[in-house]
């Protein structure tokens, strides 16, 4: 499923930190240079060393490490404000893409909720609606990371609440996918559409149902989300919830009037999936709901 694939790719940013620890334990990297030394110093918060490396090689601020990140990326991700300022003065490129996803420094600061760094980067001209290689903006990153404080800053500076990535996911989709209730409410309060559909036809309610988050389901329904919205595979939120055994979500959707007899593109109903995957209690609930 495309959305699952995208979610796994998005997790790569934080996974880099784990990969780095493993590489260090294994004795990697074998080769060191000024750019890698600078990245490590920025990541570890060694301001004196950062200044020393910059004085020896100004080009180091432009280089990347084994993860494709510059020192500015690491300073933003790790919240190293004094180092961030030093790097910007030393010639770091504020909008440079980094890593497999092509995040800018602003994406990483937004993801981790680094409000002071977000403010500095925006003041220095960082693109509030800049896109990474997945087509996601810093608002997408803040929504995925559960950062309402950063979202507020980005919106004030012109960030688009309805921005869409390459698959058509809005920040609200990501908030619902990740169970970020506070962020979802913040986004809807600022105009995010509860019925926006991805290229695969999935609405935020599909993703809330898939994750089994009843608070998000109720929020979306209260704001007018289509309870029987159909995606490109003919599945409603109820069908998505049933396939994953999300009994509480199914109960919530039935109470809101979801159709239990709707068939998806394979011809199966929610009850069919519950029986197919051995969700006995869920199958009984769906039978009562018919």
C-alpha cells in the first residue's frame, strides 16, 4: 500500500540516528574529512570544534556526511542553536536538501519541534513551503512529528495547511495516520479539509480508522467527514478498520451510521474481512450492526 510505503520512508529521518549509533559501534566510517568532522561536532554540540573546523575549511559547511546531511541539518535536528548561527555565518546553504528524503534544515527542525531554530531559519530566508523529495513541506514534517507550536509559527509565516505531497497526502492525513490528536485539531481549526482525498482516494478518516484512533474519528465526523467515503480500492473507513481488526474504531463508525454492507473492489464487506482474518468478536459486532 502506497501510504504504508510513504510512512516507512518518512521514518527514515529519525532512523538515521539509530543507524549512526550502529555505524559507530561497528567502527564506521573508515574515512574522515572536514565535512564529516563538522557534522559530528554539530550533532554533538561542540561549538568550539565547529568554529575551529570552519576557520580551517570554510567549504566544510557545504559538505555532507555518510548520511547525506550537512552540519546545518544536524544542528537543526538536534537543536544546537549557537552552532546553527555559526554555520549560517560560515556559509552554510540554508535550503540544501539532505538525506534520502531530501529534507531541508527547516524540515528537520519542524519535525523535532525546534521552535527557536525554526524562527531563525525563517528569518534567514528558509522556504516555509519548500518541498523535500517526497513533495512534503515543513508543515507536513511538523504534523507528522506532533508539533503544534511549530505549526503555528509556520502558518504565521505563510505555510500552507492544505499542502499536498507526491501521493496527495495533506498534513492532516499525516496527523491522523500518526494519531496526533492535538495537531489534527489545530490543523482543522486553521482550515484543513476533513474530506481531502489522496491520489489513492483516502481521506483523513480512512487513516484515523486504519490506526484505530477513536478520538480522531469523532473529531473528523463532527466536522463533517464522509463516513462512507470510498477510496480507489472501493474501501470505506469501516472496511479499512475491519481489515486491521480495529474493533473500537468499527464500533465508532457504526454508531455514526457507516454502512456495514458496502463491498470494496474485491467484492468483500467488512464482515467478510473480519471472518477472513479471524476477528471473531469484530465479526459478531458487524453482524449486529447489519
